C-alpha cells in the first residue's frame, strides 16, 4: 500500500501555518505598490460546500475537474492529547492500526485493495488530532468512501498486527536515538520544557510507555476518542458535490459520537529562568542542541509577523543563524529556528549540531545571534527580502488538491476561515519593521529565559553545559524522553 508519511504531512501543515496579522498604519508609497502587487498575485482558497451531519461530522467539498483525481484530508479531534497517563503512544498505535485491517478486509486485503487501484492512503497521529489523507482516481470515489468509513467505523485492531506495529514503533525509536538526532531532539525538548503539561508528552510514545500498551488500551482509546462528532473531512477533486455528499452521509452519518468530550490542553506560558537538559550519548562525536521557550498558538494575531521574523532568523538557507554558524564559521552543516504552533502556544527554538569540541562555541554563537536579533530586529533590505521569500514560498503549498484539502481541514480545526489564506499576501506586504520587532521581542526568548537541551558525549561537554544554567542529566538509553522528576510517565 502506498502510505503517506504522517510526520512529513504534519510538518507540511506546521510550515503552512502562517497567516493573518494585526492592522497597520497606512503604508508609504513604495509599500503601497508592494501591497498592490501582493494582492494581485494572492493565492485564493476555492469556495467549499460545507455540510454538517447529524452526528456532528463536518464535511467540506470542493469540485476541481482539471484532472480525474479525488483527494481528501481528515482530522479526528483528540490525537495524542487523549493518551492516558502512562500510555503515551496509544493514539499513534491506534492510528497505525486503522489501516491494518478494517471492515471485511484484513491488513493484506486492505493494502491490496488500495494498491490495486493506484490509490494513496495513510494515517498518522498528531498531538491534537489523528490525521488521515488519501488520493484516488475519480472513478474509484465510491471505493475511497468505503475504505475511509471502514477505517473510522469498523477497524479490526487485530492483536497480531498490534504486536507487530508496537514492536516496530519501539525499534524505530531505538534507531532514531542511534541515528541522526535532529529527528528526535525536539521530542526531548518538548518533554523537558513542558514537563507534565500534555504538550510534553511524546506523540509517538516512548520505549517505556509503548511496552505497556495492549489491545484493550487501543480499544479503550477508540471508544473514547473516535466518533462522528470529532471528524472534519475535506474532499477536493473531480466529483459531483451533491452526489458525494449523499455518499458520505450514507457512509459516515451513522458513526456514533465519541464516548468522551474532546481533550483540551490547558494554556501554556513562557517559562522564567534557565534550565538545561544534558542527554548523554557516550559514543557521540557531535553535539545536537535546541534552545528556546514557549512560542505562539496557530491563531496568534501576529502569526504573519512571527513567520517573517523566523524566516530571517533561521527559516531559510540565508538566515542569520545559518550564515553565522555554517557559512561564516564552518561550525555546522546547518542551523535554524522553528515555530511549532498548536491550539495552545507550542515551542520556539533555535537549533544546530556541531563537533563535540566546538559545542560551546556553536551554542554561544547561536545565542548571540538570537540576542542581537531580539534587540535590533531587521533592516529595510532584510525585510524586503523576507517578504519576497515568504510570498514566493507560499503558493507552492496550495498547488495540489491534496494540499488544498489539508488546508481546508486545518483551518476548520483551528476555527479559522479562508481569509487566513486569501489575505496572507496582503498582510505580509503590509507589515513593517516596528511590528516585526515587537513580535520578535514577545515571542523569541530573552537570554535569561531559556530551556536548553543538548545531546552528546556528557563526559566531554558537561562543564560546557553548566555555563547555560542548572543541568539535569539523563542517558540516551533511558526508555523515556524526560527525567522522571520532569514527567512521571512518558
């Protein structure tokens, strides 16, 4: 079966989460022309037919007849927020198992059915929702609806498939800890920074929590968190909206509501002071680091300003961080920064990796760049370059039917409307240095308020780590992502 990479799909949604801004004063004549040009070239979301079924499921349908394809993107509210304490990863395990047998088809038959028609279908667990996406030829729309409804309403959760998937997830975690640590250091950062808050829990579970999961745990999760009232489904492609609406209502209208209210994460706040987590990997020849604090939510009014600010700091190859650490000093092959918004403010962090012996030099340089940027902001030329870059990168995120479907579902999930996309270009063009500096100083942490996570050879960098604040240590072989004092059951 051609399965989507769930992590890539989630990352694409996060990267695309930039729109909206506060009102600004009247622009100068040169800025007026930029704004006019941006408005003319703006990407516009197609208008969707929006329906709500009696069970609360929300459908968004867009006819697009250029090619004989139908793409869909679904979100089922809950995700890893529904993981019980000590059972982190159960949502991720349930998501994987949805495509491992459903309805009348076992795992092999389900995969063969998708593959035989050249379809694409995949599921992944996000922090706040399960993500399902797929694409089929328009002639196979009825089959697509059948497979989707089977996955959601009649999953088998076969015990043998569960055992295999759980073992695979544990093996993948172990491999990640022994491989390129850029893919996993963010999990350590969020676990340490957010602690017992739900945002601190590893979405994919830990080796410790995954080992405890049973079929009963998955069934309990499904009963509590899978239901029609949790579903947002966007479909874009070559179909008749009225006909498809009837098919979807017949297939999904009988899906019961979930057994519990949607789990909600409490508000998050930036933390005061410094704290350092040192994860010991004795055989490491490089140190990987993240340094940051709590950032913004997906609906933050200044999200366009933050997007531009992050682009300049660490969001492109010519960013301040990459220029300083890679281009000019040769300390690393890459340095950057990330804003990861959710319903509540998620993390903001600068990140890089370097040889063990240059750990202090690289981290010092990254923090110096951040401190200088936080104080000075950007000049006119840099702002103009950032606007051009962001405006150039935005249209390719909404070229395909799959991308449009994903964006429609994402906007509905966060309670946003089409203006998030339609007005993005004009809002990028309208912002100014003062507003961006205000966003930088609000969102990007001061030097005295930092969470720092380092993964490397502790015996060689322990004294370096102590320069940045009180140090807590753990081992890369520990079967969890945070010290026991920070989170009891990850």
